[in-house]
C-alpha cells in the first residue's frame, strides 16, 4: 500500500495521482490534506513517514508546492529516505541506488502528465540490492 499526503500546494496534483493509482488498481491511503486551504507540510510528512515506519504502508508519495519543504521534513525522520524527483531518471536512480521509500514532488513545478510518469517509474523500479548501494544506505542510517 502507498501512503500519500500533501499540503495545500500539492493538493491538485495529489488528486491527479490518486486518479492514476485508482486506474492502475494500486492501493493507497490518503493522509491529507483535503483542500487548497493553507496547512503546514510537516504534519503530512510525519503522517506518511510514520505509516511507512509502522508497516502500514510500503512506500509514500509526498507533495507540496516545490517538493522541497515536505522532503526536508520527511528526511528528518530516521528510516525515511525521501527523494525529490523532477524526472524519471531521478526516480529510477533513487529506487535502484538509494532504496528511497518516499517520493517527493512539487505540485507547482510539475505538470500532471510528467508527475504520473515519475510516480510510475518510482513504484515500478526495485532496489538493486547491490552491496555498494546497501553499504551507502547503511552509512546514512547509522
């Protein structure tokens, strides 16, 4: 299951991504927000991150206006590896090399079409399990 959350700047893009997930039959849990009314992005970064760490969800998608603030907030939580991606190459590389468990996107930066391709790449790309990449992740976590 995918955890998804956003602030007001990511609300519209979140709705588009949820349509895509529905069409593909991919289960997700929406942790908010529920409108374009101003909210604080760290609240949603924490909700999605804790759903992953608690085992309720396997991966997460976080969206704010740029993707920057919400990714910073998520990365403050031990065990979360949130990657702000602006293209499919970054989404593929962060899954293969960093085993990122959260994808961050900018709702005011990306169009829905590209964002959905990035989501698809992120969700379909497995971690490489190469020793050098795991060693580096261990260094981050330790």
